[in-house]
C-alpha cells in the first residue's frame, strides 16, 4: 500500500536489517528472531490481503492466514508460534506482539507530516459560506457548495456538484461528484485504533483515507472513519442516514442503504444493494452478501453468505427468528401458569 503523500507527506525508507535492529533495541523483551533472504529497502506498509512486493505486513488474526500463500517478497511481522505455518520463511520478523511492533514501524516509515505548503485550488463557481476553514492543498471543483463553519482539512478533494452542509468536518478524504453531506457530518476522522499490552494502551496509526464516490448522501451527524491501512470506501449511490457510524476500512457496495443509529465495525465489507435498517450493529472483519436485508436492531456477528432477510441477535434468517420468538412466548406462558 502506497501511503498517500497528499495527506501524509513523504515516506521514509529503511533496510530490513536496520528495522530489525530498531525493533531489538526498542522492544528487547518482545523480539524473537528474524530472517531476510535479501536485505531490501522498504518504504511502505500494508494489510496482508493487499500486500505487494517489498511491503511490510503484520499477521495476527487467524482469519487472514489464508493469504499467506499469496505473498512472496513481503516481510511478515508475526508471532513465533506462527512460524511453523509458513511455507515461505524468506522474510519475517518474529515478535511476541506483532501489532505493537508493526505500529512502531508504521510511524517510522510514515511520520504523517506534510512539510510543504501548497495553495488550495478553489473553483470560481464554488460557493463558500461564512466561517468555512480550508486547509492547504485542498481542491474544490465547480459548483461545490460548502455551508457555514465547516472545516475542510489539508489535501481534501471535493468534486463538482457536491454539497457540504454547515458545521461539517472533512479530513483525509476524496469526495466524488454530486454528493450531499448533511450538517454536522464528520468524515476522515481517525478510527478507534486502541490496543492493550502489559505496559498500557497504545494507538494504532491510521494512514488511510476515506473515498466517497459519486451520488452519495451522508446524513447529519454521521461519522465515517478513515482507513488504518488502506481506505474506507463508500461506493456510488450509497445512502447513509443520520447518526450512522462507519468505522475504519469498511467498504460499502453500490446502492446500499444504511438507516439511522446503525454502526459498522472496522474492516467489514458490505455488498451491493444491501439494506441496513435502524439500530443495526455489525461486527468487524465480516462480509455481507449483496442484496441482504438486515431488519431493525439486528446484531450481525458472522459472515452472511446468502442474500436474505435477517433479524435478531445474533442475526439469523427472519423466519427462523420469528419461530424462535413464538416458541419463547409459548414457553414463558407455560412457566407463568405453573
């Protein structure tokens, strides 16, 4: 994954041997072993599913072990216990806490600082209302409207015909054509990337973006977090209601609808034309099949591989859920009569 220098500045380069020395000195209790067939130079980090040659990735979640066979010249940061599962041991750094070590490396490679100030490009046909704050290197295209007191962060691109309501904040984002962003929306905020170890809490850096494509609506006071590795992506014609939370690295397919007070946890993929009713909660790292309908207050904890109407917690096919509820009512009546 190439970190977008428009938002995060230039990346630093390190030889693998130098990184291993830094890890040994910084985390002497965590370092276990390493091996490099070639001492190549790296300047990018990635998730394992998107890794390219000479990237650094970390592997912790067993759900992603299936991608191990797809990588060649990629340096893995892994737990020592996983070494026996590697068929290719050419490039690895084994450590007791891969995520903690990877977060440190990511901050070294991408400090996230843009030193160069570049003037913004604002179309003459754009309407910028009173109190709007616009950062450096922002691009605002034709016929864009930005309401009172909104904040547009450094590097943001807002494409033609898009309307941004009052009191919005947009950072680390590229917004497509003819979108409507209602008042109070927060787009491109850092994700809730906190993790624990024996020392305490540490923050996982976020070096991704939010990509909102064309003809999308984002409701009032909704929040879309930027990706940690890679991007959060909202595809064409997605309709997002008020008070919706979309976490880092979520991908929403074309034409999907998300109703108010619903929340989608990180790295979940929502297919095309999915309907998510009010107050639905969806766990992280899941896949929701296109054309699925999630009824109000559903709680999704597993992948949904077949498109159907789902309900309940945990979410199951709605007919099965209704049968369970009917059986429960019968049982409770019997208990009352005893």
